[in-house]
C-alpha cells in the first residue's frame, strides 16, 4: 500500500515541499512506495515553488482510511490533520513545532522533532549523503521551504542550521538567494484572488487564552498595503469566520517581511485590550503596528494575553 | 538551573542507564549542567549495572517543580512520569516506545523516538564521534542497557542497529557479552528481597482492553522457579494491588530468558479467558506457558483481548 506523506491543513510551502522531499527519499533511497498528498489548496508561495521547479502538484485528500500508512510532516497537531488520523497507520513524524499531544501510534515509530525553523532542514540532516542523488527540483524545494519558513533568515525562529543548509543548497543549485526569495515573497504577496474569508483562514492556527478561543492568522507579505486596503471588509468578515469556525475572535497579523514588523487589525475592544496586554501596544485606530514581530511561534503565541 | 534527566517510574536498566548516559553527554559535550534522577528504586539489574561500572546511584525524586528543565528518556507516557511533568520545562524526549499522547511542551524541542529495542542505541547515534570522549562506565552503561532491553538479543524487539552498537561497545570495552549478560540476568533474577506487591509492580505498565484496566507486569528471569514457587501468594496479592492501583486485574508474565517463553499466572476466569483469546492458550491449572513470548511491547500488549 502506498504511504501517504502530508503536512498540515491550509498547506504552506514547508508542508507542501517537505511532503514532496520525503516522498522522493522514501521512493528513491528507501525503496518504500510513497506519494505526497495535500490537505487543501497550497498557498500562492507553495504554488510558485511547484511551478518554478517543475514539480507536480500533489493530490488533495480530505481524510485517510483506517490503517492507511502515513508519514506526517511539519505538524504534530491532530487539529491540523485529517479527522481519522489516529485510525491511520502513522509510520513517522518529522516536525519542528511544539509537542501538542493527541497523536497516538499503534507501535513505536520514527519521530524526529527539532527546534529549527523548517522541516526541510531536519530532512536534510536525515537524508545526509544520499541527497547527492536528489534531482534539482528536490533540492530546490528544500531551499524554498527554508527561505519561506525563515522569511529569508529574518524570522527569529531561524537557526544557524537552517542558514547553513540553505547556503549549501543555494551554492549547489547556483541560486541567488536574495533574487529567488524576492520572487517567492512576491508570489506569497499576490493575494488578490482570495476572498476575505480565505485570507483569514489561509495561514492560521487556533489557540485559546484563558478559555477564549482565537484563530491566529498571519499573512506574510512584501506588499502589506494590498491587504490593509481591504481592512474594513476583512474586519467585517472576522465575525462570520469566527462563528463558522467555533472561535471567539479572529486575529489577523499582516507581517511586512521587508520592514520586519506586523500590523494587527483591531476590530473591537477585545483585540484592543489584547494588543495592549500582549505586546504593550496602544491601538488608537483600527490597526496597530508591532515592530519586530514576525513569528507566530516565537513572538505572537507565547505573548498572547487578554 | 540544573537539567534533570530521567526515565520512567519503576526504573529498569535502560531508564537508569540512559539518564546517566545523557547527563554525561549534556555535561561533558554540550556544556549543559545536567544530573540524572530516578523516579523510584532501580531494579536489581540496574543496581548491578551501577555497582559493576562504579556509577553513583542517581538521586530519587518524587515530582518536579514548575519550570524545572527536564529531559525525558525511555518513555513518552505521562502516566509513567512525575505528576507535574507538563508543568516542567521539557527540553527533550529520547524514547523507543509508541507515542501515547498527553505530553505537551511549551515550545518546539528536540524529540527523537525510534523503533529500536533500547534508548541507549538511539543515544549512541546521537552522540556519534563524541562517544570517543566517554569514560568506560558510560560505554558500559550503554552496553548494559542494550543487553537488558534485548534480553541479550533474544527479544523480538531487537534490531540490527541494537546488535551493531552492542558488539561495537563490547569490542571497545573488552567485554565478553555472554558472560556479562549472564551476570546481569542473575542479578535481575535475584528477587528474593522483594515482597509480592513489589514484584507485581516492578516492571509493569497499565493498559486498558475494552474498558477493562490491566496492570501488565513482566518479570524477566533466568530462574523462573524462584518466582513460580511464590505463585499462590502472588495471586492472592493481585487483588489488593489491583484495588490500590485502581485497575481491574494484575497480569503477571514470568519470562524465562533462556527458554524464551513466558508463564502467565491464572488466578481467575477473567485471566483464563484472556489467555485463550489473546494467546490461543488453554490454561488447565493456575498457570499457562506461552512459548516464544518475551516482549510486552511486541507480543503481549498488541494481542491482549478479553
């Protein structure tokens, strides 16, 4: 039976690319029949990666059957995985997020979680010398994942390991990191095709503070004006999205990759208070700028308070 | 603050030895102030290892304080860890058991779980070339852990990796594996000092089948007669131990390491039926022999049915 390799719902570049990288490794190096899958449409940056490196878009699946062999990459959170994930035969987990609890395996399996910025960085270490056998597009996917998750090394999640792997891949591939990252971020910033609800859900994780449930959305962009021009309708849409998704409030952080700051939309007093208590920031109008804030994992989630 | 490194409650050789090995690595190689701890008295084989290699017995702790930095080895099961484990600052997990769920970390950390027989085998790979700097007693602890968890390579959990590491360590140390393992198993088999209740709890894990809770105890020994001579009082004690521990039934499997079989005590019809449904074994009297059964993880737990 083919092993399915997939990352989280609302797939970003790392969840898409890591699934492709690990499927290549399983197929070509380990002799395991494996295929990458997606749990939804990839974001525009992930789509750019597929197109740029000539990679096929993985099939999108809605759920997994009982006993389906799977490898989970870039998450260990059941809420971000198919509903039947604990019915599947989980073969391995490769991730770089905090352990959430909730996944169970039928026997001992390979689990590798490390506090680096990107799943592909961990895979680079696990694949080791066998990477020499990888085609350009696999190495290209790896480089794209690292530049994406580190925001070209600007994110505070970036480690020396991520940088070392990225520079080594770029050298090998003959890729100019600055020029390539600019193309990636331009693709990520092109959100004109998405509805307000899609934007609010695109890169978001649910998180509870003292019993209040938030959908914490982050939009990383080099053109924040494009998103902020839509702030009125985005804030209006937050109410219906929160209701549909069973949370109390949607938070939208528009991260300006180049200026290295986030703008938080402030639709009401709950978010106004949150901005003050979490980031010591006073929101006068319906937005507030948070200088230096780029990482949900390192800077937003750990500080959230109401 | 000193990082505490510990394995599971009722510490066996791997839980004791791996904590010592990893503390050495953190202190001497990584420059992290770390100390091994125990969550109870080590078993007789673990005590033999400490004495044989001249290792200090780690301090026994009852619980961990909030934000205490800890590294968890040889388990990922909160039920086998201090009550406040999720209040601690979990820095890393190194284990070879199935993922149970329930542990949560405050941020992304190092987690390495692999389906090998022994935690020390994973550590050998993680330590890599730095092992050359390890003193004899650290390498000796590693070898002891592997011989213990594999029952000198007899257990079906044994992998080629476990064997390769053990032979390499034995060669390096000039240890005759057969003679040394015989000494280890003799130490493990010397259970005369333990009360019936202590024997029933010594190497046991809780496991539920269709809502019925079992304490699944395994006694690995080269002298099964010593234990089986006590079967009447052991079976009597099962009732009070089950009551105190909040389970429905204690199961005791006496594993004969040399004959490679287990004897299950059969105190009542529940266990008689379990023997039949789990192992296709008919218990005529108050014991039943299960040929080839040596591993709780691979052979007992996956087959339990009532």
